[in-house]
């Protein structure tokens, strides 16, 4: 499950939330995997940058409220990335 992978990466302090931070990470080719909601306004830009950097992108078909509640966050999540590392 997607939330479990993000929670595991969060424990390792490798998760980045938010469009500005994720897109910057993609530009620097520092992302291992990007998770984007299918209805996100940043989907096209994330796909373009992921293709350039060779990063895996996963489109999610859940609502942002559902993903936020699974990750136990108080804010809505529309895009997240796992940093390269361990």
C-alpha cells in the first residue's frame, strides 16, 4: 500500500510533501519516487521532470483527504516524494 511505503520512508526522514519542494527535488534529480494524485494541478509538471531525471512516478487514485488521513497528517497532500538515500 502507498501509505505504508510513505510512512516507512517518513520514519527514515526521506519524505518531502508539497509541490514546491517535490518539484525542486525532481529538478535536482534527488527523488527516488514521486506520488501524485491523479487530479493534482502539478501532475503534468511532475511527469515532465520525472521523465527528465529518470524518477519513478506513481499516480494515486485516492482523494487528498483520504491520503492525508492514512498518513495521519493535518494538511491535505496532493504530491509527495521519497528522497534518494538508504
